């Protein structure tokens, strides 16, 4: 049995992962900068603390975790830029330093495939050593790129702390509340006329399994994670069973800015509706034995 510290525990993916670990007999403690949600399980100790503040060290000192799952990257653009930087960059550096200081054996850092950026020059598929283009067009992703770069460098600078950096594709599911899942739940889902790039999805249950396999494996370094293949975006949207709303590409940014149901939609995702961003997860499957089990159609239909 291991003691596992999970950051971002107020989020649904972190909570689902924690519950899976409890079933397997591990001891789980959670940390988040947000107050605990009503759905938080009483069996998981909860500490509200910013990742870059001294209180986070009290958790490490008291709980002595052997495994740290840093799932607390803040992707919500409603959080002001300065605070997002403090949490994602300064806070992540603090968590890595404390993991080293307090003898953590395994550190998993959850990044995102969004840092590759949607760009016409991207290869298909994208491997882990491809350039990260996201911040060149959208500064809002600069903190995410810095977090990822910092974590990747950490894996080589501190080999004793066996570190994994995971870059999953679109994580979706009935309990997931990220931007893509909310978008796919709209009564009328907009799409760009003339565009239907290939998209990848991974179901929440497969993502929880991927995290579970990741920290228990011997894998170290950076890994893409994907589900069961890829589908054209228009087909994916139709699989949700919802009505589709065509939008001329030149009007996309205005639509996102002013349409009530889209105001929380990150503008950088518009490029993902134009250009394919298809990652290869061959390395992750080979090194961990991971196999996705939930098909794209099933996952989209149960949103």
C-alpha cells in the first residue's frame, strides 16, 4: 500500500483517480487551491492550499507521500493570468522540489497535448519529441508550455525522483467538466464550415486506468496518451446526438466572444477545429501495457 498525494483533487479526473486508488487499498490525500466541492469523498483528507505557498510543505511533512500525482494544472482561462502562472509554473516547481526534498519515489505530472498547438506544419502523428508550437500563437498557453518543459527537464536533472510527464488528448466523460466536455454537451454544437480535422478522445475511465498504470510502471520521461484511434471532427460531433450549427471560419472568434454558451471556451481551441493534432501514444502503450477499452462512439454518446 502506498501513500499517494494528488493535487487538483477538486477536479473530477483527480477525484475519479483517487477513488480508484482507494479501491486498490492505497492511502490517498488531496490538495487543491480551490475549496472542497460538495461531491468530495469524506474518505480522502483535503487540504486547501496554493501550490506555491508554505502550507503545501506541511502536507508533505505530515503525510510523507511515496507517490505524487500532480494533476492540478489550471487550464481555466477565467483564472487571471498572474495567478495561473503562479499555480502552474511557480507552484509546480515547488511541488517538484518538495517531492525531492521529502523522498517521494514517483512523480507524475499531467500536462496536455494542447501544448503542441494546432498548426498546418504539424506531423501526423505527433511524437513526444516534436516542437511545442502552442505559445507562439496563443500566449494563454505559455504557462502550460513552461510547466511541461520544466517537468521534462526535471526528469533528466533528478533521475532519483522517477518522473513521468503525461500529455493526454481530449479527456471526456460524463463526470469530466473540462472545456471540451462542456462544449460537446451544448444543445447545438458549432463547427467551422469547410473544416473537419481528425480528433482523438480518451474516455475518463481509460484515463484513470492510464494514470494508474503510469505510476506503477517503470516508465520515466514524457508520454503522449490517446484512446481508440481518431475520427473526423464532424463525425465526432454527430455521434453526440446533438444538433450541429455551422459557423463561417471568419466569424469564429466573434462567436466565441459573444455567444452566451461559448464565453468560457478557450479561443486557442479554434485552431484545433482547423488543423489536425493527432498524437502517437505507441511509446506509452509499449512501456506501460496500457490499452484503451472505451470506443470513441460510446464515450461521446454517454456525455
